[in-house]
C-alpha cells in the first residue's frame, strides 16, 4: 500500500511539504496521484461542505459534529474506488488530509472525554469499515508551535484551494482556541495509533524549522516505514 496522508493544523505548512513531495516523486520517476480533501468543488458532499465552512449553517459548534463528519466521509467515499484503482496500478497516492482530519476537527468540538472517544470510534468505523475506503500506509501530522499557527491564521490566506470561501473566512480557522483543541486530538490519537506519526516541526516556541529540514524528516519517516526505497 502506497497511500500517504499529510495532516496538520490550518496554516501549518502542509501545502509546502505536499508540493515538495510531489516534486520528489516526479524527480525520482515515481508515478503518483494527488487529492486534496475536502474536495469542495465536488458535487453533493463537496458543495455542502463548502456551505458549512462558509458558515451558512451556523458556527462550527452549532452544527452536530456527527452530521458534519458524515459529509466529509461521504466526500471520501465518492472517490474511494478511484483511489483503489490507482493503488492497483502500483501508483503512490498522496492525500492532503484524510480520515484523521475528520476525527480531529469533529472531536475537538466535544468536551466530554467519553463522548469524544465515542465520536472518534464512530468516524473511524464509518470511514474504514462501513464505507471501506483505503487505509493509508502512513498518516503524517506536521506539528508546529501553536503560536506560529495563530500568527498565520491571523493574517489573510489565499490560494485556489480557498475559492470555496467566496472571500469569507473558514469557520474552523477563525477560532484559535478551537485550533488548539484540534491539535490536542491529533496528539492524543497518535499515542494509541502507530499509523498516525508526528513530525515535530518546531525550532522554538514561536518558529518552525526551515521547510527543507521538515521535508527531510518526512522523507526519513517514509524510508523508515519502507514506503519509499
């Protein structure tokens, strides 16, 4: 299985490292495909996710996280057969966010520990067992200092993958305290799941390592897990 997922908080430098990986695959003659989740331009689920992130259904804590989780899971289910076909062709498949984003961003909305754990298990079983989407060889969480994330999110962000916002701010990004809770869910989950591994990207409490150093850590982790030769 050559399915690789890059996870991280909003503003963590995911896009930079994914571009680095795509260049690495190309330069080394490795056939690959790439998907960014959620697919906000996709029909049905993507359209509803875009409306949710624009705040059309209310703020993040006003919408039942089970319902939101179903939208993200449905988006992945819709393209899962295509991912299976790519893997069957022995291609690498690189994903910007996947199931653990769903777990982290929905569970961060729940304060009760047992209820949070129940939701985590529900999402995991929904996506990997009921929908039977491909299981990654490795999920990599890029952990950056929260102060760095906060400074990034306080400034306006741009890019083609943000057109779905129509100039508005993503309701998940607008709440820094929520982002802190999301990070903690990732960390707690990684303690009990070896397929989710953390790369420490911090250089100091407020700054991150240079992108090339972070990228080398990603490559080292892929070598260590025998995903690339």
